[in-house]
C-alpha cells in the first residue's frame, strides 16, 4: 500500500526479484512512478479497505507492506492484513518513532523513517561503538561494526569473542563478507560485525581498545 517513492521502489525491486506484486494507492496518478515495464496489478483505493485488499489479491499474498505517507493509514492497513487476512509478514512504515516502538512491541514490524535516517547519520559522525548498526526492539541486543585495532591482528576470533563477550556475526575482509571459523585469525583491515548484549557493550569496547590479554 502506497505508491510514493518508497512504495514504487519497493514494488519494482520485488518484481526484479521475480515476485508478483500488487500496488494500492488512493491516487491513480501515483502509479506512473512504477514505469511502463511494471507488470503487477495497480489497484486504486485505500489499503485498509477490506474490499480493496481483496481486489489486490490479499488472500494469495505472502506479505504486505504499508508504506503510504500516513502513520494511521499504515498501522490500520497492517493490522487488517495481519488480523483479518492472517498475513504473517507485515511491515508498516511509521514516521513517529515513539509510536513505532509501541507497535513493534505489539508484534507489528515497523520501519520508523525519521529515526532510521537520524540513526544512519549518527553512526557516521559518532566514534565507533557510540551508536550500533542495529538494536533489537527490546533494547537487549545490538549489532556493531568495528574496524579491528592493531593489537588484535594475528589473534584467533574465538579468543576475541571470549575476551570481549561478543559474537562475530561476520567479517568484512578485502571487500567480501566471510563467516569466522574456530581457526580463523584476525587480519589487518578486517571489519568485524559484532553481536553484543547492550549491558556488556561498554566493557566489550574497553577490552577491544585495550587489546588482548596475554596468555
């Protein structure tokens, strides 16, 4: 639901990946953003209207994305898709980050546009570790991107994880992602993507900056 810049980009991206897509928007002129090559259905109406959702094929759908410009419309449509039609994969775009957190706790996956943009900027202007790449809705687990300090070069990843009480999700090495094995050794230029408990983050970064313990 929603054929603005986000909705039209999402629809084309899904179709490029060989998915069948229906797009709902209350303004027929919005469908021009899809371009002439779009093969999916274009349904004029409101995405929280059950008849409109039926026309768009909601009963055959595997997922539903509410990405219009209105928070209320997106939440109502997301709830109808999930609670009335039983769609499990439902995402709602929300501009108000406080409301997004509430709906996230209710089980509706939300993308808080303003907060996401602000977080992206913060991650690029603050020192490493000040703001994570991702934090789960409960605020318990975070995912951080960490350029490896020189003292850790040559250390095995298993020792790094033990000493920092973190888990390495993957390593960026020479422009490619790799999954660490027990015998993997940290190399110069590695960027580690770490999963850390929020309560342990400060100690983890202190250990990373201090370097490995001898022995």
